[in-house]
């Protein structure tokens, strides 16, 4: 099975080119913005795709060849992919057709769950393997809980911050519950549901209510150590959140944090499946968030 050429954005019955890539979605793979399903930081995300962690980053183009097989084409034309994603997010059409010279690799399968398929092609499936081919990429199983699902859950909280924050203001009981996260393409976020309640002073309680959560304490301690010894690039990321506030996303072994620099934080833990632990602002959190924002990677 030959590698596809990224030259098309759709297919009609009877005119599909077996070697063309019919583009369905795309994602950025840069130090400041990468699919967290792939890893806790940019080098880890690149390693998951057997790529060198170049500072300029990559674009990931997901589509089907003329036989319907799933392919992820890695390109070094990051700007082109960024423009396409921005256009799609605004509801505009954009013909994403990377030049062949920009192709770094063509990998079988998709690392993200994609809900759409190209019209006029067979249902998405993995390509027939040839000798020496890597195993096809596949999204994580949303029926289980692990690091990938934890990071996707944190992404969902960041994307729906106002909803999650309002649950805190409503003052329910216990911690929030994240439904099994899923990704629709490379630039859309997962969806979930739950309820949240304020806990403690700069720390979260456990699911039954009130004792400080040891996993949260450990995560906050590790975040503080990031200020003393810089973690791998992309482990802490900062993005615009409105006004002068920034949205922070940070990850570490077994935990993920989402926070606004002018507000509180939420933590997700490998050891607490599907739960979101609120971390109220308290006396210490503001300084920690400010310091993390100062050293975080930001989109260019």
C-alpha cells in the first residue's frame, strides 16, 4: 500500500483517486499547541509519532485515501495548517492541500477520534500493512481511564471553563465527574458532564467531602518544582482567557491542571477516574499561577 499524496479535500462517487488524501481534519503539533492525547509535553507527543521535536513544530493532516484507508500526514508547513484550522473554527471553507515537498511522514491510522468520513469512499479503516510498516495509529479507548483520557478531560474543562466555574458558584456537593472524553477531529474539544463544589483553601477535598487530597498536594508540589527546574517544553502552556487573564494547562506524571491566572484551578488525576478536583484560590495559589504563567510556552 503506497503512501497517499495530500492533494484533495473531498471525494465524489466514482472519481476517487486511490493515492490522494481526502482531508477530514487537522491538528497542530507545536510546543505551545499539540494533541495532549499524545503525551504530557511536546517531546513526548512527537515521540508518540516517531518525530523529532523540532522547535518549529508540525501540522497533522488526517484523512482517507481513495480506498477509504485512514492516514495521518505530517507536514512542516505549520502556518498552512494553522490557517485551515482557524478558518474551519470560524465556519469558513478552506482547501487544505499541503505541497508534497512539505510532507515529513505519512502514518497509517489516526491518533484522534474523527467523527466524519469522506463522501463517496469506503468506511474509514486501517490500510493493509506492508512489511516494516508501523502499527496504525489509534485514538485512546474512551471506555477506560488513563493518562490520555485524563489529559483529554483537562482539555474539556479548559474549553468549557465558564460552565465548570458556574458549577462551583452553584455550590453542589462533592467533586465533578467527567464523562468518557472523546475528540471530534483535531481542533474540536471533548464533551462531558458533572457537578462541582468548592473545597478547602487552595486545596481540594476528596469525593466524600473535606480532607485535603494527597494527590492534589503532590501535583501542586510538583508544579512548584517546575519553577526550580524547568520541565520538558510544552509541559506548561498559557493561552489567552479574556481581559488580562491567561488560561494555564499543565501536566505531570499522573495529573493534569487547568487554571485561570485570575481565578481558581481544577485538577484531574490518574488515581481518581473521571473526577475533577477543584482547587480554590486561597493564599498561595495566585503566586504559583503567576509564576507558572511567566515560564509557560505561549502560542506565537
